[in-house]
C-alpha cells in the first residue's frame, strides 16, 4: 500500500515508487541544487530541514539519493539518472528522444524530465537549439516546443574555476559566477569575459598608438607593458565557441597575483585614455616645436615635464 498522501505520476507505467508529494517547481529546484552540490563534492553532503524533506519526498522515489541522518550522497547508478547519462554519452545528441524515453518508460511529468536535462547541463553538457545551434539556458518548466541538442564539453578544474572567478574580478570588475562549476555557467562567464576583453584590447591598442604619436620611444617600458597586456588578453579574441579552450588559455597567460603590474594596467586603461584625451594636440605640437627655441626652449621643456607629471599623478589616483 502506498504511504498516506502519496502521489502517483501515472499508474499505468512500470514505476512502483510513488512521490510523497506532488512534484512542484520550487521543490524540484531545491532538489536540483542539492544534486549539483552533491555531484560536485562527490561525497556525502550535509542538508538542512527543507532539503531533507525534498530528498525524502522526491529524491528517494527518483532513486537519486542515499539518505542518512544528517548527510546524503548522490546516486548515479540508479535506473533513472543512469539511463539519462548513458543516452547522453555522446559528443552531440538530440534531447527529444531522451525526454520521450523518460516519459514513455517511466511516466515522468515534463517538469521532472526537465530536472534531468538541467542536471546534465549543470555538469558537462550545453544545450543548443537544433535549428541554429544557439546556446540555450535550460530551466525547469521550459516551453515544450524547444527542440534542443546536447553538446558535450569540458569543464575547467575546480582550482582553475576559483582562479578564473578571481581573475575576472581583478581585470574587469566582473561579478563572480557561482562557485559550483557547470558548462552553462562556464559558457556564460567566458562570454562576459570576452566582451570585457575585446573592449579592453581596443583601449590598450589605442593607448599604444597615442603614446607613439606623442613621441614616446618604441623601446620604452610603458609601450612594452601595453603590448604585453594586450597579448595576454588575446585568448578572449578567439572565435571558437569552446569556452574551456578560451578560459584555460586566458588563465595560463596571467600569474596568480592580484597585484601583478599588467593586471593594474588593464584595470587603469580607461582612466589613462581619458587623461591623454585631455591633452590639447595643437598646444602640445606648439610646445614640442618650441623645445629647441634658443630663448624659450628651457621653459618649454619644463612645461612638458609638468604635463607628464600631471598625467602620472592622475594615473596613480585612478588605481
């Protein structure tokens, strides 16, 4: 006999375990969050009272959890998740046949089927539209009309993900993504860093050209630093859609040091550009032309030195 209040999905299907509560989006989101955390840790993880209820009412009937008194571990060997993982174990696979199998073989509701799709995309798959290949952020309760293809990808190592979150903040003041890794989060983060990187490279290249125009010697340290910073951001200019390749190459270009001088240069690129923009080109040309004046040359050189000093002070204040 089923437990009091048990909720059968479809009694005609070969699934003997009832849910102890009707699957609702809010509870399934709690279950998904726990699945991702437990899958990341790969060990038993502690749970609170709210999560414990969801693990009992939804997780155990779906054979997703080994439940203890205070900790629980994720099961990847049970029929539901094992079935999904095996069917998705390809470099590229349409999601529709997998979803249909879950519905036909087990009678799972669409929102429960979405749980397994979201779990895959929190691990090592990305969802793309079948028609155009555009990335899709999957969610519980997605419109059923969406026809998706799952593409397997590589997720960066946990230590590298931690460093990348720091690097994005240090270079671009980009908000840190979630600590839990997923291919979807990695793709989103790589996209944001690429936008930042492309804008920064334009500014750095413009600064280099401006300083050369102002007469700074090609062999100067400042020009070399600008060129080096621009080169270190070059992984973000790649056209590949492989976020793993972009992020690992970016990480390899930057030392694990928040005070690294070139990182400071990248952060200050816009204030430096604005300071240089305030220079009057006509006035500067007149001053440069007067450097060798027999009577006023010394005053001109002193004035140029003051301008350079003012620009350096502004750069220091912007740090």
